[in-house]
C-alpha cells in the first residue's frame, strides 16, 4: 500500500490526472490517494497558490503526483515552492522516442538530469535604474549531490556513460567548479564512461547527433533549456514526463502546463501524465508494473487507433487511458 499525494491543479491537469489515476486503479497495487490543492483555482478559493497544508501533505505521502497549474504573473509558483520546500534537487527528464509518434528521431533514449536548486535560478537578483544582475550560485554541496545522483542513476538503470554539460571556458569559476566536481565523483564509478561538452556544442549535437547521449548532467538554466530541446526531438509536450527527486521525496509531473486552450474538452493527451506515473512506479520500486504500463501505452501508440487528436486520432483523454488498461489486461 502506497500513500500518494495527488495535486491535479488546473485546466488539463485535472483531465490527465483523472486518466493516469484510472490506469493506476487497474494495477495490482494498493494506492491510497490524498487529493489536495494548488494552483490558480486554489488561489481563488484560499488566497494562496500553494497552502502550507498541501506542502505538509506532500511530505507525508510516499510520492506526489502533480498534474499542471496555471501560474498567473505575480502569483507564487506552486511547483517552484514545492521543489524548494521538499528539496527536490534533481529534475529528471527522459528524452525517449515512442513508436507511432511523429518525431525528429525515432531512436532516442537518453536522460537529462538537471540541478534544480541553484545556478542562475538561485533567485538572487538586483536592479537599479541602470543595471540589473542575477547571481549564478554553484556550491560544492549541490554539485556533488547532483553529480553523484547522475552516476547512481546511470548505474541503477544500466547506462554506460554520463556527460557533463557546462561552459567552463567562459564561466571559469562556477562551471569550472561544477566540472571538477563531476570528475571527482566519476572516480568512484570507474565502470561508467564520462565525457564533458560545452553547452553551445551540446545544443547543436542534440539536433545533429543526439544518439551519442546516454545520461546528461547539468546546471539549472542549461538543463531547463536543453530539456525542452529534448522534448522537441521526440514528439513534444503530450509525451514528455518528468520527475523531481530529493533525498526523501519524489514528485512526478508532465512537462506540459495546464493548456487553458484545451481545458474542459477532454482531448488532452494523457501520455505524459501516465509516463510520469510510470516514473513514480519505478521510484516506488515497482519495476515490473512500470514496464508493463509503459509497454501497454507503447502498444496503443503503435496501433494509433485510440489516440488523442494531437496524435492524429479522435479519442478522448479517458478513452485513450482505457485503451492502455485494455492492453494491460492479462499482463498483471
Ligand atoms: P500554462 O500557462 O499552464 O503553462 P500553456 O498553454 O502556456 O499553459 P502548455 O500547457 O505547456 O502551456 O501547452 C502549450 C500547448 O501545447 C497547449 O496550448 C496545447 O496546444 C499543447 N499541449 C500541451 N499539453 C498537451 C497535451 N497533454 N495534449 C495535447 N496537447 C498539449
């Protein structure tokens, strides 16, 4: 039995969450869901986008599933607050091609691990009339833990190479430190190959030769940009899941937002949310079930019959999820 904190949020967040929970309900695992609130609708009801109660409930569960929220400019970001409060220092973004999905490449399978707590997003900015600055903070502690996490992740998932992406030729002190720490940590993982690349060259290689990547580890801003580039390589937002991991907590969310233009129509692609639930199952060490759900989704994508409009079909969000469940029958 697992206690799962569920934050559906706004817009299509609610629809794709409903679809993913429907799939989870058909597995041979007991989940106890604790539904809680964040986002813009929550703001309208409670005056805050992320109540303390929600943060505490996320702390209490075995894992958190997060749909999507609409962030109105000027409001506190629910997801950034959760990442900070739960110290979710690692953002994992798989770049994986799925059959039946129109993509630039059909043979990709690599993972981007982005440092989630500091770098250029440390939140330390200053402005006068004439000048504005943002502080790019790279600490030994945060760099060690993200690099160690990347190597451990590579080891656990049988991946042979970790690439660090940086700009140490220009950002000599900050990225110099990050790269040096990467190689120091690498020494403890002698069976895993290493490589370092400048971010500009890596951005081009993502387009021209993405097959060379296996596990990528990088700082906050570079990771943010490169992971969207990665999503663009493999069919876009409807298919891209993510995980936010800390020492004690895991939060799983699709990369897409609340898509107000699609909300209420029940046509959002549920794949990114279902694949986020697959990442959660792996986090909970339910490896076989995770594989089964992913394979069932792959079958639905290959058949291409019961898929949502963005994939060329006419199925609703929930119909596509039900088709995943049909493919699971007999495999559990
Ligand atoms: P937000 O303000 O919450 O970030 P947004 O509309 O700016 O919302 P996204 O929700 O990430 O940003 O979506 C951008 C566009 O991508 C949507 O308008 C929609 O057309 C498409 N999209 C996003 N998610 C999905 C999905 N699950 N299925 C199909 N299309 C999607």
